């Protein structure tokens, strides 16, 4: 099923626009996860099971898994979500944005290695940095235009012909 169809289905079925971020920081886990070699997977899976009928998507942040050497747990988490909640899309929060040849490998990582349904992308290196992701017609590309962090204003609010830069980016992405 296409990412957009999955998302629409969950919006309708769950009457929800809730996307649950999965940003596991083992230093903040409850004690029950201490000494558990699969703590990241188990912690995230508990969240998924508790919210699976309430969401329109899950969004694991790849850096949290990678910095702990837990890419295998990320892959397993996404596989479990697809198995137990097949209608709920997984958006891999990677914020990738690199030149075309490298982007091609990042797209393969997100969609083939991890099995994500969508990936977050930064468009600031131009269309060729996004294009490899579009070669996966059933997958999604969530293009960042405006972020919520305060430092985002440093560039996103720059005047670009009478409009903030993020408006110009959004129009270009459209």
C-alpha cells in the first residue's frame, strides 16, 4: 500500500492526526529496562502497543538508535510495526539532505534496509538531493520547510522577496 494511502486510512480509521515520535534515550528509561540488551526495542515497542490504535503514524528518530549501535533494534521495531499494525505508516526521522549519489544510498537505507514507509528530508541541497527518494513510488518523502527549533529562524525566516525563506521552499516543494 502506498504511504499516502496508509496515512489517509489511519486519519480516517483512528480519527487522528497524532504522529508518535520514538526518540529512545536509554539514560531516561525506567528501571525495568536496566540490563536489558534490547532495551531500546522493548521501550519503543511498549509505546507502540500503547498507542497503535490512536495514531496516524510512528516516527522513529534514526540518530537515537544509531548512537547506541541499535540499528538492528530499529529494523526490528519497524518490522514489528508492519506486522502488528500494518495499516500504520512508519516515517523514518532522518532529515537526510545530501548530494544525489549519496542520497541514493540514504534512500536505499531508509526504504530497503529499514523498511520505512516515508523519510524526513532537508531540501536545502536542491532537487537532486531529494530525487533518489522519489524513485520509490509507494514511499513518502516528508520535506522539511519550517522547523520548530529556535535556531531554525536563523535561516528559515530570512526575507526572500517579501516572504520568509520557508515559504519559498514550500512553494518550490509543491
